[in-house]
C-alpha cells in the first residue's frame, strides 16, 4: 500500500476531499519525522510506537577487500506495534 492508496482509502471512508486528506497525511508524517529527529518517541494508542533506537559501536568486515571497519554508534528509527495490532497480524 502506498501513501496515495492511504489517501484514497481515508477519503472514501470520511467523505473528505483527497487534497485535504493528503495535506493531513503529509502533516502527520512530518510531525512524526520531526519528533524522531528530536529523539522523541511517538506513541499511538492501539497502533504502536515510533521509537529511536541506539545502535552500539561495532566492528565489521568488508569481505571483498578483506579489511575490518568500525561502524560508530548511531541512532535509527524503528516501529514497535501495539500488542493488539501485532496479535491481529499473526
């Protein structure tokens, strides 16, 4: 499912114009991104949580050059579904 599909689905179920729904979806996504850039988690009850995970520093190997490289500690965005949501997917 794409963002356009989501906009069409919401527009059908709410009888709102696609342009309005598209603006709301874009604003929602921008809000989530801005919160995560600030290292803040976003909690959506009955859906899940967008979290910022910290990856530890590690040593990896470049197999083609047979060398080792150090990957520094860094943050990554992640999504953790709620228990209800995860149970329905199973």
